[in-house]
C-alpha cells in the first residue's frame, strides 16, 4: 500500500482492519514521516525509482494499491515494469495531459510563492484543511502530526517535478498488463471523476466510482474499498 500527500502510511489503518490478509506491507514515502535517503531529490522520478526498488525486494505475487500520489507512483510502476505485480489499484490522481493541477498544487509549483505558502501552513491549519475536504478527524490529526519541514520540502520538490506529468507519462499507460481497478470519489475536489474514467479506460482497468465521496475514498468508503480489493485479488 502506497500513500499520498500529505499523508503517511498510517492512512491505510482503517482499511487494513477490514482486509483478511496478514501479508500487508505499507510503504512510507521518503520524507513523509520517514527518513530521506542520502542525496534525496524528492522528484517524481526519484519516488518512482524508490518504489520500484521496494517492490523488487518483496516476495511475489504482489498486489499493489495506491492513493493520490501513491496512485501516480503505482500507475507509473506498472507502466514501466508491467510484469512486476499481479494486480494493482489506485485512484484520486489523474495521469492525463488534459488535467490542470488543482490550486494548491499550482501554488506549490510556483517558486517563492510555494515557499511562502508552506511557511504559512501550520499543522492546525493543515488539519482544518483536511477536515474541510471530509477527512475524518482522527486521520486528519494523524497526518498533520507528521507535517514538518522535511515533508513540506519534499512536497514542493515533488510537485515542481510534476508540472507536465500527464504529458510525460500518459503514453506509457498502454503498457499496463496487470488487472486493475480505479477508485474515485465523485465529489473529489481535486480532480473530476471523468479523469478516473479515462485512467481506467487507458489501462484497461475497472472503474469504481463512489457517489457522494470525496478524495480520500479509502477513509470514506472503507467497507466498499475492502470488498472491491478482495474481489480483485480473488479473481487474479
């Protein structure tokens, strides 16, 4: 399981409590409540290489799941090495040349403005922002407890490396071979569900929208996500 921004691996706890598996591995993105390797650049390419290295060390078969930036990395990994995983699932993160980054991402991508915005973003402020997009109170508190200078720096570098992500990565979606599922909240404030449909179509995955759900589908639709994942794994 691969988390996104501004989360840590702890975001998966409610979902993992529903799953009937004992072989689960929750990865921590470097800099997100976890150490950074020496010389870490925190670009999208660095995170993809890191994920591929982590996956190569795991026993097979691998069922890979990601949310938000974790989903971007999952999709890229299965595009670059199609035979590496048995199944994959993700959502909440377009890989589409037509996608325009949401306002917070565009702010982070802007030099100086991004730094000023991060300086002004406190842990209580981030917690309120997460609560405002329907993240449960406990999960919002857990995420912001690890929202520090290191995470802020990694977020800025990651988003600045990804201004043209859709244009750069979309063509490789056709290489995906493993069966997959794309989860998407139909009220996601960062990307319309149509981008989830496009991602599913371009990877020949199943599209699984959630009516009335926002961006954090693994927190807002725990039972449904667990059931869909178990069905995907059982069929593989």
